[in-house]
């Protein structure tokens, strides 16, 4: 039986058409590259280079999305959704703006609702293909919802407004040269180089470069070197707290004042200011008895899990002092630690520290097992703890000294491990202690504890919270580091309502 075969020329034509269609689909698509940063750092700017084509551009905050459009005379097939990026600032202070990108001319509607679904403002316009500005005004404080649609796709954003504006309003603006637009030639597969910059306190730090043969849309995460020198408030020494993790200590104990406000990890601004003590041996002492929502002075003794984040416990604010340990339980779960679902209960995770980088997520509290590893459980950490005193004229500060993993003893100083002579095991003048600190040593002063508004043993005992619960004492206790002259306990238990010190750390990687 004879089988009819298509002519060879026809077969080649079919193959060529298939190749053209495939090439057309691949070459015409617009790639969307979005950026974020590890440790939740806000990005100031992103430098973009197409190493294959030889062009570069820079995105500036609040823009974190790059649109790469291949050079082609054939339009992209299929429907592409609208894109919103760079909603900033959020929380807002009455006004907020963002960029809107639509791949083809469309009628765009933007609606602004309150949290109860009531329409407060609306606008609509036919926008040409490209990037445009979208600006909002909000007349009251609280939560708003922004809904943007092109009739096919819908994008919704939640906005928290902290200061009222004159009215509720939505407006569009033309942005032909919007940050991140790319008029240069791009071919899918080009070698792209991305570098980001972020602010920490008064410093600007640079990320590690990302190299990509860009073949698809994706979200890229920048990594930053958060060494001691790059984050304000960090001491230079590295301390192992497990077989695989080292940390930097903060420059002093955590302090709090109800004055002013600060940015928190959930994007809201919370009342008060957190900061680190100016020196390692500084503690507030008896003035902690003034603790209240109205006391504007500094405190440094906190109930457990009092970061200011409402986890479901009844006592969660740093100024809470009610003497009922059953009220300091994250989510009402007495086995919860200050991590995972309750990480925001950790003072350093949830709050920006004014002189510690001024961003949330940078710091944290050591767990009970980490305190144990640091101060005795690990052979590699043997003989790196001692009780000591620091002498300033007629004042003596008592506490413990912890040496980093690598330490060179300054020539003017001595060090005797342990606590055989109590707090006189080691004595340092201010100059000697300065040399010890420069070499990486940490000092934890005696702080005493607070029971309600009564402060006790400020010069004789140290109590430092861990992030770990403790059910061995009562169902309502948590682990703490405890020391008194001639003794130290790394896994002590303390009632969660008793005000204790907090010394934060930062992971080295």
C-alpha cells in the first residue's frame, strides 16, 4: 500500500513556522524580576547591569521590581496582568504612592475602601502601556484596602495609615521614565548583575552581587554582610552558641522608654523607644520601680515576652508590671518559646533598636540551650567565663565576663576563669576593661529583679531572660541565666512576671 508523504518543502515550512512561533513567544515575553533582602532589610537602591548588552540602570526605593522587555516587533501573545510595586511608605502618614505597570493600553480602576468594605474614593482612566504612578490620600487613621483592576485581573493591597490627610483621594500620574523602566535592548538569557544597598542606622551597606542568566521571572533575595562592623550596637567578638552557630552580642543591656515611637516587624509603629545601654556595665537599678505606661524614664527589667506584640497574652507590653505570671503566656500556650509562631514576642525580632541598626529582625534573645553551650556545656567554651568587677572611682560594677571564641589577652590585663573569689575573681579599671572589650570580651552586670514595682538585689544578682519556656518550676516560668557571687546557673527558672534583664545577640550569618 502506498502512503502519501507530504512534499519535503512543505515539511520544512511547517518546521520553520513552529520555530518562528516558539521564538516569537519566548522573545516577546516581558520578564518581571522582583527583589527583597534577607533579614527583612529595607532596600534603598538596586543597581542593575546587563553584562551581555552593556547597559545599566538603578532602581530607587520604594521600587523593587524590574520589567525586562525584549526588543521585538512582534507583540507578546496572551493577556498579562497589571502589576503594582513599591507601595511606600506603609504604614503611611496620610499619603502613599506606588508604581503601576500595564503591558497594553487598558482602562484601569482604583478603589479605596476602609476595613469594613466601605468605598471611600475611586478613580478610573485609560492608561497607555508602560509604568505609571498611583498616589493615595487617606483622611483617617486605621487600615485601608486598595483594589486595582483592569477588568480581568485584580490586585489588592492593605495599607495602615497612622496620620490623617485632608481627604480620601486616588490619582494617576504619567511616569514614562519611571525608576526601573528599561529602554535598552534585552534578550532572554542575558547575563544580569544585581547589587543592592540598604541603610543601617547612619551607615549604608552593600549586598553580595547576584549574577543570573535571566531566562524567567523570579524573586531574588539579596544577602548582606552583617558583621560586627556593619551593624551599629554590635560588639566585635564572635561567640559559639552551638556547634554550627556564632553570634555577636549587643553593646549593652536592652532599655526602653515610653517616649516617641518605633517601627516594628509587622510594619506598624509602636509607642516607645528601645535602645542599648551606652556601656556594658550600665544598668538602671532602682529606677525600674517607676515602671508604668506613663513613666518617660528608662527601664531595663522586663516581664517575659513583653516585646509589645499582642500574641494573645494579657501582659505583653514592655511597661507591664502586674504580678501574675499566668498573664505572660504567648498565645495562652504555656509551652511556647519566643520563636516560630511567637517570634514577634522576642524584643529584638519585633522591634527596631534605635542605636542598634534601627530595623526590626536584626537581634534576638538566646535560648536556654544556647546559654548552656556558651557558658559550660561545650568543651570548646571551657574556661571562657569568670565573675569580675569593673571599678570606676568609688563605684564597683559586679557581673560576669564572657570571652569570645578567639581572644588575645591585652598586656595590661589578667583573666582568671570561674568564680573562686566571687566578683573579685577579676578586677578591672575602666581603661583595662576598655582594652578587654576591644579584644572582644562581654560583660553582663548584676541587675537584680523587679517584682511588680519592687526592685531587689541590683548589686548582688543577675537575671537574664532566655527565649525558652520552663515547666520544671511552675507551668508559668521561663528559663533565665542566673548568677550570684560565687555561683552561676545557665538554665535557671524564673516566674515570667518577674522583671529581668535582656541582652540581645545577632547571628553572624
